[in-house]
C-alpha cells in the first residue's frame, strides 16, 4: 500500500508535465509486488516494467529505439501506444533518478563521460511458437565499422520541459539512439552524437509489424 500511496502522490505532481491537467491511469495491484499502470506492468521487487509495442522497421537508418505511435516512426525500431510521460512516471516510481546533466557532460572529451546508471532495455516476442528475448543494443549496428550499439548505454535523462510542456510527449520520443534532449531515455555510446551511422540489424530483430513487449530492467539499488 505504501507503493500505491507513493504512486498517487507522484501522479499528482506529474500533472505539472502538461499545460492542462490530464488524467493518469489508475494504479492497481494484481499480485504482491506487481502493479498495473494503464498498459504497463510494474514489478516493484525486480525493479522492472514492461509494456506493449510493435516492431516498426528492420532495415535502414534509425535515430530511436522506441517512439510513441504518433511520433517519428520513420526513424525508430519500435513504436508503442504508451505515453512517454507514463514511462517517465514508472522510472520515478521505481526510485530511478534522471540525469539531466548528461548533455552538459557531452562537451567534454569522448570516452570520458561520468558514470551514469544505465537501464537495460530489451524486447520480448513470440514467433512461430518460439519465445524470444533480445536486448536493444544488438539490434542496432554502426554502418561505418559494423559494431553493435554499446551495451548498457541507455540512461534516464528525462525530457526537457518548456512552459510546462513535457517535450517527449509532443514529439513522441522515448528511447533515443542519436542524442535528443527532448527524449526520455538517451544513449551513452560515443557515436550517438551522429544521426547517420546507426542502422537496424534485421538479424537480431523480430519480423516487421510483429507485436512485442518492451522491458525496462533497472539496476538494483545499492
């Protein structure tokens, strides 16, 4: 119940994300430690949550791993009906702190970024009777040198806000591969400062238009 109270209080604070108050989904407990938040299933004990998405593209240049279905779908591996604000809310509910200083740190030398807490993001799906689970990083290739996106590179930066507007919600940008201070999640890979080197790796992806679940696994609290 303490978790539910925290959720309620946080959702009240979240109303400042928008110029006009909006209604958040009700948080309900389905089992001990498991909560339903709209289309998101939160596992409080394991510090993870998952939600539905669709494989959006398996070839070509990508700037995002995940966007809202009304966002930049022509540049993203996956699309989801889940609002970016709800994903931000889940991260805070699981006591994950954003790193807004990440973009300021980019002015330093490459390879010398401070140690930020990373989030493991993966996709889970079934196809032809077989279950699959794959981290996002191997789904993205650097077309210049053939390497995969650096593992454990995704961090919670939080989106910029201007005059009460949560910009990730306006753009639909949730998980960025190319640095985007309007997205909720960003990549620490040293070449994520370029928008023309990352391509989808079809060999590690589900078929196009296949429904999947996107899973955010947070590090355990020390």
